[in-house]
């Protein structure tokens, strides 16, 4: 029998692509997309959609019961740069939405949850290079604080109530299909659009700001992979480190120049610089590799080639 899946926050950068991938895998009618507002035309045409406020427990419960949902992917969140402007709104969205799905699972109304964490859980005192799974975590942003708190609650609900919740700490994500949603690593998407349209880009981070990044196809593959693995393989119930590549704005500019020789980059750091400075430069994801066989497929060169080809098309 086909399992039924609910994606909450399906219209965001990750949610959109995750919806397409899960519908391709399980059939359109088995995957219910939902968000607080409608998504793009393609998403809306690709299968069932429900308007849903992630902070409204009863509304989520209604959708879960109506469609007999077994698995929930909770992708709704306010991201790092936006969350700094609206701290309490970000906290309420990021935390209450998580409690809603954890409690539904605790009450045995759903079987399995995916909840994304982020490299934002780390802070200024975290060792920057090859950041380990277990290390100093003192996040200095609202987004990071909410994600670190969420990790602790996920582990608590697993240990205390046996809730099957799974999570990965996403690095910065790069996609040609969807626009970024107010994060600190958004420059790594914007730069490709600007390179094709204007052959120049003004970066909001300083040259030399190295951050962990990942192409969206890898992120989607990792998300589905951790959810499809046997429960006994998932040893970490807070959130797994996940890694693919690390680079700074000048390195991505060089990779673009290999394809667009007259491309130029300049730098005007803004408030996002201090957020980026608090994050690691590279991530050690040995546990994800060992426990559930994680391996990235995209490096910077392959990412740049794929981005430019698809944006051009």
C-alpha cells in the first residue's frame, strides 16, 4: 500500500523541490503539499495542496486525519537573516510548528517526522574547521537558537516517547529551480543569476568568508535517504552533520569565470556578515556517512556548470 506524506512549508526553497522529488517517487496523490500561501504554478499543478498554518495544531491534525498521513516533512521556518528582523515571530514559527508535529507523533497520529536543522546551531566559539558532530554549540542568532532548541526536543521526544524523528543540519543550499528565502548563504544562488543577467555581482559577504555549501539535488537525496533508512541505522536523534563542499565568494566567482570570462565580483558586506562569521567553515559528517551511507555527488565545479546550464535554458 502507498504511504501518505504531508509536507508542511512546501512552497519554500527546499520544500518545493522536495515535493517534486517525493511525488516522482511515491506518486502525486500520495504526497500532500501544504503552506500558509500558494506556491508557484508548477507546484500547484503537480498534486494535492492544502493551505495550512504550521503553528495551528488543530489545522495540521485535521489534514493528517483527512489524508491518513503517515510521514510529515516539516520544512516551514523563518530563516537566519529574516529571523534577526522578527525574533519573536521566528521563535514562535520555528518552535511551535515543531511541537505540533512532535505531539501528533507522540499521540500516534503519525509514524515518522523529518525536521531540518542547520549549521546555524554552531556559534562563534565552535571550532571552525572540520566541525565535529558533537562540539561547542553556542548559537548567536535567533534561527540558530531555535534550531539548537529543536534538536534537543527531537532527541527528548525520541528518548521519552519513542517518536521516530530524523534530522540533518543543512549547510547553505544552492538551487536553480527556486529562489532563496532570506538566508545568509543566499549569495551563492544570486551570484549565478547576476552572472548571466549582468556579468557582475555585488556580494553581501566579505571576500574570504568560507562557508559549508551543498547543491540542492544532494540535499534532497540526503533528506529522502535518511527517512528511508531502517530505524536502527539512525543513531543520532538530535540532528546529523551533513557536508558536501566549502568555498568563499571569490572561489565561486572563479568557477563562474571559467564559463563567463568577463564576470566580475565586488563586495559590500551587510548585516549578514556577522551571522556568517559565527558559522563553521567546513563540516565533518563522518557519522552520516557511517550510519546511513551519505555521500555527496556535487562539488563546486559541477554545481556551477549545472546552475549556469539550467538558468540559461
